[in-house]
């Protein structure tokens, strides 16, 4: 089991939803945090909330689809904390549209946000882990859409399948450096993600951002007992939500 106290954790997409919940969950363990997103005001709100915990936290406005901004982000992390121990790739966007209605710009935006950002952030974090001999951890929030095909979600599924292939490849590549690579594939989660889509799942079919955050912290702790316990709780919650929101 890994003690997360004083570990430096970089979280992308940290201004809301899963990212925000994950930042708070890690803060409660005593980890030091780097919150990353494009919406700086929302980031500052999260940073202010975390100030009540006994840990260091900085927020960095950055577009993680742009190479230069990602490089500057990790350079800043190194200046402030001297290292990065854990990277949580969480930034993402959805797109619900039939194939013939997907514009080129929309396609690029989804691929860049969901896949290119994961490549850029992972590469910069790993470079620094290898250079300093840190046995770090790269954790990525993907989706069940990275394992299955879903009609009207072609661009989104393509991006998430790309993440799955990328992570499976580097998991073996980075073993010689003792850097751990993990990916989770949640289904529907109750966040603002669905506000931009045409179809919103029923509440009974969704877990909460806090549920996912608890899972991410358990994975980062590398405790098989804690991971198994959280996963069993998630299954139980899924059953509970189905019953609760189905009975009228």
C-alpha cells in the first residue's frame, strides 16, 4: 500500500465533476495537488476549498491539447514541487452525433481533448519520473465507450478506444522503469458532461463523481483490499440507485 501523504498529484479537468471530486478526495489524504483546466475561475474555487486541508495546492490554467502549454505546465510543477508522483488524466469532452453530421472541427476537438491530451500529459509526466527515478503512477479516466461501440458516439468511442490502446501499450513499455499505468472505464456518471449532449441517462443509471473519485484514490494507494472494497461498494451503489430511482 502506498501512503499518499505528500505525493504530488497532477489532475487535469479539475475544475468540475470527476476532476473536482478527485482533487478533494486526494487532498483529504494529504497529497499535494496541481489542478489543471481551462476555466481558471472554477479552478480557483476548487483551490480555495482545498485550502482548508493541510496540504499544498496550486491551480494552473492550461489547454492540455496544446503541446507548449502542457510542457509549461509540467515545468511549473517541477519548479514548485520538484517532481510529479501521480498523474490523473481526466480532461475530456463528449459528442453525440450521427456520422454524417460530425464536422471535421468537431472530430478534431474530441480526438484532441480525449486522446491527444492524454498522450501529451503522460509523455511529460513520464519524462520527469524517469529522469528522477520516481516509481510513479499514470491513471487515466476513460469510459466504457473505450471498450464498446455506441451508435451516434463514433468520435467519442474512437477517442476512448485510442486511449485504451495507448495505455495498454505503454503499460508494458514503462514496467522497466517501475512506473505503473492504470485506466478506469466508468459508465454514466452524474456530471455536467451530459449537459452538452442530446440524450441524458436516467439518474438510476449513473454513479456520482464522488464514487469515481474514491475509486481513483484507491487505485493510487495500490492497496488490493481498498480497491476491492471500493469496487464492491460501487456495485452495491449501482444496485441501490436502480432500486431507488425506479420505484415511484
